[in-house]
C-alpha cells in the first residue's frame, strides 16, 4: 500500500490490519501518549473544500506521533488553477514526507498520487471519503466487538460517504443496504466495486428507495447531508426530493433495538437527522468524529514510517 486513495484499491487484509493498528494506537494514546514514530516527518494538507474534522484530526494525529503538519487552504496554492496538479505534486513532495488532499474531482487526487514522490491520502473527493469509512469501521467494531455478520443501512444520498461506507462494509463482511431517492443512487462503477468485494467476503450490497425497508434488522443506521460540498445550488430541489429520507425516532424504531446511529458530520439537524436521534442514547456520532484521529494515525503510521 503506497497511497490511501479509495478503499477499492486496498485489500481486505490491509484494511483489517489498519483497524487493529488503530485500536492499538488509540489505547496507547489513552494510556498516556503515542510513541514519536513520525519524528522529523511533515504532512502537507491540501484543502479545496472546508473542513473541521479532517483538518484537525490529521494535524493532531501528526503531532501525537511526533510529526508536523502544514495546512494549505484553497486560497494558498490554487490547485490546478494557479499551478497544474502534477506540478504541485512534484514541488510539494520535495518538501514534505506525505500529502493529504481534499479535492472536488477525484482525478485530482489520483494525479497528485501519480506525480508525488511521497504517499498521498484522500481526505475526501467528490467520489470517496475513505478515511471517514475507516474511522466508522473502528467505531462499529468498538460498539459490537465484531464486524462480520452485521447489517448497515445507509439512508439518504448515494454520495462519496455512502460509496466509501459501502466499500468498507464489503471488505469487513458487513451487509450494506442503501435507500436513496430515485436519481440519487450510488454511481454504477462504485456499486460494482462494492458488489465485487462483497462477493469475495460472503456478504451483500442492496439498493432500494424505501428507508423503512432498508433499516429492517439493521445494526447500524447511517446518514449524511443531502447537499454535499459543491452541490449548494441544488439545495432547494434536494430538500424536496429527500424529505422522506430523514433519520428520526420513527425510522429508528424499525431497526434492531440495539442499533446504533452514525453520521460523518457536519449534520444539518432537522433535515437528514433529528436532534432527538442525534443526541439520543443510540447515537455514536461523536465517537465517530473522535475516531477519525485514531484511524488516521494507523494510516499515517502505515504509509509514513
Ligand atoms: N466528516 C468530515 O470529513 O468532516 P469535515 O468536513 O469537517 O472534515
Ligand atoms: N458528503 C459530504 C461529506 C462531508 C464530510 C460532502 O462531501 O460534503
């Protein structure tokens, strides 16, 4: 594993190892602090879109492991505008030991990886959010003590987060069932990737348009914003299309009574999820956010040491 760009290009074994490593690094941090295994190592962080969790959790992960991070916001380098993506990759990778990038077009993160001399991590693209999904698997594993045989229901948009969660479920033996409005399904090539991996691991990927059917017997209910970054002009239209896809107390009652609720954040309370559910006893949403830092330490340790 040279880069961490999408979960389709990782093996299930590599991802299992990352989860075991994340558990160890989290325990080590809680017991007093991590060993400085990334001393002398700097991560360059390129952001074409805003971020709270990804930015701060990567920076803190680097600091905890004895390294450093440099934030490069949209105004600073003008990725692909002021300078071509390959040239940014060539120059930046001559200064830093790793690059994390949050971009619009997924091709930009692929191009960064192609022209970089150092490992590149996808911190979210329009197609995927693999760091999020790895942290989500860590959260599910901590809650249930196992992964294989569980069922996750994703309710809402077939977006970047849905794509990476679907792939993660396929790798870890979790059945994945998504309910989206018509026209907002996961992209066909990504769906095929998830189905291919799920078959190897003896699980299923199901798609439908009825949230009530998707959540039946689910151990995890997952949702995300109806309007991803870059889709702001579609907000009014999407609000109408997604109205019946809210994760609320009524929907939660239809799942397994021990089910947990997940959301990658930021949440639009009152739209895709109610306050009652988000702040309720079954929510694991804020553990999920914390686990971004622990899961990313495992990625950094794997790629940068
Ligand atoms: N979940 C997530 O990636 O959050 P940010 O957009 O704040 O980084
Ligand atoms: N789907 C959302 C996730 C934000 C972390 C977006 O792309 O904006």
